[in-house]
C-alpha cells in the first residue's frame, strides 16, 4: 500500500472541505447581494429577509466548525438582527442592513481556496 497519498493530518483532510465551503460561501454572498437589493423594496422585504436569514444561518453553522470563526461571528450577528426585526419590528432596519453589509464585506475577504 502506498502511504504517500494518505493525508498527514486533520488539517490536510479538512482542506478540501474548507475549499468547498469557500466556494459555497461565494455563491451565498452573490445570492445575499441580490437579496440585499430586494430588502430595499418594502413588498419584497419579508421574503428577502427570510432567505437572507437562511443563508447566514447555514454559513454560521459551518464557518465555526471549519475554522472561520470571525465569519461565523458576523453571520450570527446578521441572523440575530434579522430575527429581531422579523419578530416585532422594533429593531431598526438600518441596523439590520448594516449587519448584513458587515457580513458581506467580511465574507468577501475570505480568499478563494483550491482543493
């Protein structure tokens, strides 16, 4: 058996998973950018917020596990503010948008990885 092709560490094993996550992240950021525009239109806002909440929730769950701690933090903050706004509209909508924008900005700084 040729052992040279066996990964030497967990880091090596996680690399392709991280690369796939980052690829998905960029797709999610593109979708979130589109939703961000829809949020400015009152009749599209509720649906856009629901979809955005789903995106940041999924990202938050995977990000921390795969070592993207800060990305996970921004995703959780965005999700929290979206949910607060949806719950009773006492959350300032501009604050919601700011947290989504912070997530988008930070997410775009994650370097694209190859497997």
